[in-house]
């Protein structure tokens, strides 16, 4: 075992940038978007619970439109659902899907249906086609129904030697499905008619030879094309317990019985519900295999008595099998068919002998005309493209599953399986044909592998008279001239001989599944494709299971879309490497994808097959000798498709490639180009899954460019704002050498010319000039990608070594990171915190992350670096994509909140709050609380706002006044060490019905300063509704508002008036200042919103009521009076904000201030008034006013000296009241 160690480092990723001269308007994603979003509170959100709406916010610098909208691909939050989890014993599998106008999803697949004789353990298995449908978008499917009832078949099994006559079949069993205008499914499939544990006894299927050999029971055995149909939506099938045979089983021909060796049916349906089936005939003599066209009439289908329209291969009425559409002496294989406007049929096929792909077209009404004025069966079809079918020259076709000596047996026998689809929204119809391509040679072993396509705008031509355009690649091209597969200028996306190939077994190429939608009626549709890619296996050891070192034997399914201008980068939509995607671990090889869409539905619906890699001993039970020369020592997961015998334990899967599309600007006011993409998974994850890469695309609103890997203009920087290509590697960087525009070999992102870079008008020039005067293009702004995800290699899995969160990003070129290694010149960059896994068997930085690149470790090490032998070459052609970081969390219950008081009656009672109010509320979350240490921490708060019209949590947080939040709990994880002490008053209840009370008062200056909590005492007079919010960080934040308002009214408050204990003022007291006149009269009177007027009074009564108060005049110059009391002079100047005491002179009262208060006990009153009310307060104790005797000496007067009689020193004269 290799030793493993984890290292954490900052992995700096510098990307490809480019030069050119054209100004482009590809959109910039601004403000760190795309990002998860909560529409309910307009906040950013990365965590979403299982089976809930997921919303992504996109902020662009330009408007999206109907033709080029913002599109989110949410397939990462969908699971692939296996039809059965238990293993099935079979060496082949096939399935198909169709969706009717009502959204019903129809599926059909080949399935093992038991064995011939249950009493014989080694008895051969038998098979049939089963059907199921879904009424809920694919969440569930009905029980399966056998389309042929009790009738069973055997699988077609191919012969390895197929380029000579009479070598048996060159096909395997497949199924095709369409649905008519009424939602009735029809299926066609290829099977061996025999299900009796015997082979047909003849390479040609000659029934006479079978009978002569004593195989009477199998005298009718043949490799046939069969058809079943339903007229009740798939509930029951016709013909009952049987099947319609499409091919001709009776014509001897030249003794080869061509109609008894058929395969690969494909089917299309017209607007009149007529069915047309194309298939491959004469498989026993493959060099002269034919393309056949048959028809099932809609009238006979509706009557329940369907039989093929009787025309023979030469167009002879009354014969069987349909018409032959290609020359009899040529080789035609793997046809496909589509229907265009006006029910025009378009048929394509491959001819491996002449090495070309051909096309013929005919109106459906003339389908059986094979004369020169019709399909012209004697002439070849229009040439769409050429391909090299010679295994000895085209090294790309020498897949790893082929054993020594096999190559010559399949020369010019490649089954290419081209796909044809029609864009019927385009005027005229645009016909697309797609196929997989490889052309590596001994000189150029590192040539790209690709999906090629060609188009033809239908111009009314028939047969092979159409003129096709120039073949185009879907993905980037390129090559390398040596076996190290290193391309210093940036390699292709898929490349021969690497981990990421478009196909590995080229005898039977896995068909590209395609569909064109009708998203832009009358203009065009988008083209969607799904395809398998990646190697099946590298070297293998005999008598042992196929190796799975580093998962290199595992291939994947990819999806991409063409918007008429550019292709998206491919996305992995199914892989056993992604443990949470639903694909069973044993299904390392995925193939046979079929996709379907319907009008008004943005999703793409997909089915596919998973196969298990097997070792030498895994044979199909009872059939080990049935395949002539078929390798059976080690079976790949493709089974018969890779010329391997043995069970692949296949499984059929269903998955929704979920998409959301919008061009609705949600900014307020409109014009800021904010877009919301919301999606709810059909088959969501069942466990928490972090870091889901949701691909977001937004093309130039004029031409749609910038959604994938295309290079803008003459730039050398492939990709749009969120995509790009890595070029080189150091220990801390993966990227490119960034040189200034105009420098030879310069590559940079952000401009296509020196002029653009210098003038800051480049392709992705940001809002801030980060490059200054350096004359270098900018990729948005510094930090605008922080917090987003980057998938380092779009072709790789979604493991933690390939998907990471961006920690920082620079928009303009930066200084070198590491000296002395590749790519150390300045570059724009992304930095990610990455967990790196090292493999002990390797050395140097090639041990780490996705640097373990494209080559197999079984291949020899190659010196590419000055100090290191790179056993794994960095994937120089690796493209990256930046996406929002979406985490799916375990099922989580949202908080429950409500406000019980104030209620609708609170104001009606006349009550108001001046200093405090008891808010009654409920707050409960069954699985989260404020003390949680994970991201599910419960955040809660109370707010006040003058009306109840705030409709989102974000509005509440923005516009309302914060009263208190969860930081009032001492254990809240949102607190920090320096926070002031919590009071614990704002608490969560024990249930959703358990109400709590929070006293809204003055929390104190420390809490106000630290948290911004508003005291009620500083809240302006008004009516306020109370809001409560609850946010657990997973579910959308919730809120509630009180049913009625609370009135906040600040009136004067007389808290206390002296004396508060027994006290005395005595005009005759001079030695005790506490009792001396004037008396220091202390009081506490407040008014929280006014500097209220005050006046003091005294009375012998302690029970004067507020009714005794009169206030006249206008504030702040009001006159205050208190009946039954005497005003204290000069106290009418007191103010609540300024005064806390008053010196009461009991001897200077009265209007002339010359009166003395009569001795007695008096209560002191304070009257305080603001603009609309007053308050009256009285001392709790009386003040005793006393006039005790006191001496006032009048002689001698001050400063007067008198002489004393020294003889009378014992006497002195005192005078008073003189």
C-alpha cells in the first residue's frame, strides 16, 4: 500500500490569458457572484437543506436577454437513481427515454427475465424489454411491464471477427422508444428470437441448416428487429404476449439470409404518428451490411393490428423488411433517423470501408421510393464527414481492451454510431450530426480526441443531394509530438493516450445522445448532448480482476450545451467516482446515455447504463461458447460493446439534469442586472454533501459567447469570465506565464490587445483599475471571486482534491511565487486552501492534487522537469470552472417564531410604553440553538418598525430598529470574548408554543455600543410593530410580526422629590448646614424625548391629585399651576435635562419674594410638562419648616472697634432688636 499524508498549503492557480484586437462584451460576474442566496431575506446563503429550493444570485455588468439568458445547471444536487440496486447477470444492456407533451416520462430497457429451464442450474438466461413511466417528473416510476408479455428472447452477441463474410452477428441488443401525440409509447428493439439455450446453429441464421442439425425448436431463430406498442399510455402492450417482427426473415438472398442478421434499430415519429424505423441488415456479411428503412402505419397502430407496411428492400410492394436506402455492395452500419418540419426524414449512417458518414433525406410520404427520383438506393448518401477506420494507422482506436492480434479483425469495421437531430425552430430546419472522433498517429500520439459535428440547413434536396458544411469540433483541439503528452501551449480537453479520452473501445463507439430544445420559438433551439468519455481499462493481469488504480478504469458521463455560438465546458453528470451522485460503486463503466426534453421544461431527462468491470472467470452463465472468438478473460464494464464476454452486472439509471433559466432582472430598481436562479431537486441527495459546483453561464447578450472554453477573437485565453485553462505547474501554482500584450507568446486574461489593456477597456475589465498603468489586462476586480468554488479540472471527479473554495483572487498579474520552476513569471491568480494527498511511490510536486494528471502510472516516467521525473504528467489541457459554493445539509427544521404581544388590542387599551414594554414572543428550533458550534447556529432577534409592511428578513434587518439578538445568551457562539456580559433575557422557548417575555427597556451603554441594541427610552414617540426573526443558517430565515402595534410615548416622569426621609429646614439654624435655609431640594424628573418644563410647589396636603394641575400656554413657555399648593418661587425655570436640585429659600417666597413660609410641615410637589402632557410627583415625606430663635448681634458692628473699661472687665453690654 502507498503511504499517504495530508498537507495543507495555499495552491496558487494562474490561468491562461490572451491577446487579440476585437472588443467583446462578454459579461462580468460582479460582487462575488454567482453565490447562494435566500430570496426570503435577500441574504447570501451557502447551505441548503436536503430537498429544498436552492437559489443562486447572479450579478452581471450587463443585461441578459431571452436569447442569451442566465442559465444555472443544478445537476450536482440531483442523484442518479438506479432502477434496481441488486446486481443483474448480463453481458449487455440498453435503455431509452421519451417524454410526452403532458410531462409523463416513459422509459424502456432490456432486462433479464429469468432462465430457460428453472430445473437446470446452468440454464441460459432469457431477456425481454420492460417499460415504466413517471407522472411526477421522475421522483417515482410505476411498476415495470413487459412489452412482449410472456414472450422472451436471447441477447444478440457480436462476433469478434467481423470483416469477413459469414462470421455471425456484428451487433448487440439495443432498444429505442418514442411516444405518439396521445402519449402512447412505442418501442423497437433488437434481440435473438431464440430463447431455448441454443445458438442459432448458423452464422447466417439459415433455418434449413438449423433443422438439419436437429435444432427443430430453434428453426425460427434469427437476430431480429421487433416492435411493440401501447394504446393506453403504457399500461398494456400489443401484440399481447408477442411482438411484431420488422425485418425480413424469409428472403434467402444469395444464401446469406441478410434479413435474419439485423441490429441497431432507431426510430422516429411524424406529426401523423407514423413510425419509421432504420436498422442495420446483413450483419453476417458485414462488408456488405445494409441500411434499412421500415414504416409502422399510424392507422394500424390505432386499430391494434399493427404490422410493418409491406415493402421489400428493393421497394417491392408486398415484401417485408422495409426498403434498402444505401448501395447493396457498400457497407452501411449504425444508422440514426430524425424528422424535420413537413415530416421530412433525415437518415445518417457510417461506412467504415469508404470511411465516411453519409446522409439521405426524403419526405415521409415518399419513404418507399428507392428510385433515382427518391432515396436512390443505388447511390451513396451525401458525405457529412470522413474518419479513419484503419486500426493500424489510427492509433487512437487501439483501445486498451483489445488484445494482441485483434486489430486486424476490426479494421474498417468501426461502428461509429453517428447521431442526427433537427432544430425545427430554425428556418429552414438545421440538421446536426454528431459523432466521436480520434486520429492519433505514431507521429502525433497526443492528438486530441473530440466530438465532431456538422450542420446542414435543409434546402429541399432529397436522397444524398444535400450539401453539408465544414466539420467542427465541440471541444478544444491540439496535439503533442511525443509520448509524454505534454503541450506547452495548452493541451486539448480530451486527448488520446491520457486519462481523459473521448472513447477507449472504438469497435462499437458509444453513441452521443442529443436533443434540440425549442427555447427560442421561430429562431433556434439550444443543442444538448450527453456522452461517455474516459478509458475503460489500461493494462490488466490475466486471471485477476481488472485494475482500478487511481480509478483510471472508470469512465464518466458528460453533458454540454451549444447555444448556436459556443459550447459549454463539459460537466460530469454521472460517475462512480462521485460517491454521492447515486451511481453504484461497482458500475465503473457508464454508457448508453439517452436524453429527452419537452416544450416548456428546462430540465434534461437522462437514462443510462452502468456496467461492472470483471475478471477472467466472469462468464455469462451457460453461454461461454456462444461468441465466435470473443475475448472472455477480462470483461470491461461495457461487455459485448467492447467485445468482452462475461456478466457486467448492469444497472439502468435515471437522472434529471436540472436547469434554471432567467433573464428577469430582480434588482430594485431594475437596472442593476441581478438575476435569481431557483431550483428544487427532483431526486435530491439523501445525505449532506458539501461543495456542490453549480455551473452558471451567461453569454454575451449579442452573440452568446463566453459560456465555455472558446477563445475570444484572436486572444490566447480560452474561456469566459468563470472559465479558463491551466498551462503550467509549480509547487504552488498551476497556470501560465503572463507576459504583456504584444510580447511574443504572450497569454493573459482580460483583454485581446495592448490597446485594450492600456486603456482598461478589455473583455473583462473590472470596476476598479487594479493593474494601474502596467498595460496588462484585468480579470474583473481583486477579490471578486473570493468564496466561490473552483473545479480545477472540469473532466475530473468532484473530490476534495479537484474542487476547492477560493480564498483570494487577483485580477491583474502578480509577482512570481516560486523561483526556478515553470511558470514563475507574473500572472493573475486564484488561491485556494487545499488538502493535498501525496503518493509515496512518486516524487516531487507531481504527487499532489490534480497534478496527478493525464497519463497512466503504468506508463513509463518521462523527464519533463529540470529536477523531477514526472510519472504523472500535469494535465496541461485542463480547463477550470468557477461556480457558487453550494452545500447540501442534512434535513433541518426551520425555526418557529411569533410575536404575541403587542397584539391588536394593545393600543386600544390606551396603554403605551415609556421606559419599558414586555414583549411576549415564541422562538423555537427543534434541532438548532444559539450555542451550536456548527454553521447551524440559531440566530434570532427582535426589531421594531413603525408599520407591519416589511416583507423580507433583509428588509427587517435593513430598515427596522434592532432591540436584542441571540448574543443576549452568554453561550451564544456568535459572541466574542470581548463582548459585554449577556443578560440571558432573550431566550429560546422549550417548544413552539412556549412563550417568553423580553422586557424592552434600556440595555445599558455597553450593550448599545457593542451590539447596536436600541433602548426604548431613546426610541421616538410613535406606534411600533414588533418583528422577530429566526435564522438557523440552513433554511430560509423566518420572521413574524405582531398583530398590533405598541405605542411608544415619552412623557415626563417624576421619579422622586425630596425629602425622601424626614427632614427639616430651620431659618434659625446656622450651625447645621443640612437644616439651614435655603433648603437644597433634590428631585429626579426625566423626559426621554423633551427637555420638559418643571415647577415646584408645597402644600400641607400629601394627596393633591393630577386634576389639580393646570398647564396653560405653549411649550416650552407654559405656565404650570397646582391648586391647593403654593408655588415655590424661581422654580419655574427648571428643565428635566438640566436640573436635578433647587435651593428653596423659605424666607423669599410670594410674588415679591418677601414672604416667609409659615412654620409647619409641608409636602413638596413637582409638576413636569412637555408639549402634550404633564406629570405630578410628591415627596414621600414632609419637610418641616421651622423658625427657631436666633441672636443677631448688632454691636459692635463689623470693622468697628470700641474701647473697653479695663476696670469693668467682668461685664459686657449686649444689645438686640435695637
